[in-house]
C-alpha cells in the first residue's frame, strides 16, 4: 500500500497558524479575566470586554486585508 506524505505547510501557513493560536490564547485569557473581574470590579470587567472587542476587530480587519474573509 502506497501512502502519500501529508503536504508540507508553507512558512506562511505555519506563521498564520501560530498567530491564530496566540490570538485564541489571548481571547481565552481575557474571557477568564472577564468572569473573574465581574465579582471584583465592574469597571475592570468593562475594560477587559473592550480589550477583547478591540482584539477581535483588529483580527477581523487583518483578515479582510489578507483576503481570508
């Protein structure tokens, strides 16, 4: 039986995957902090939500420029 090797990812694809992983980690951390801050300080919760939205908007803009959407 002949097995095909999986296609190698280009450096550009690898970089995009690493960038996505970092973005997902940041969003996950912000989500955790939002829940924790809700009990401590409502203003902190607000600023964390704004940071999360800004991060998502920046990624959406970058995706639009790169033609990923």
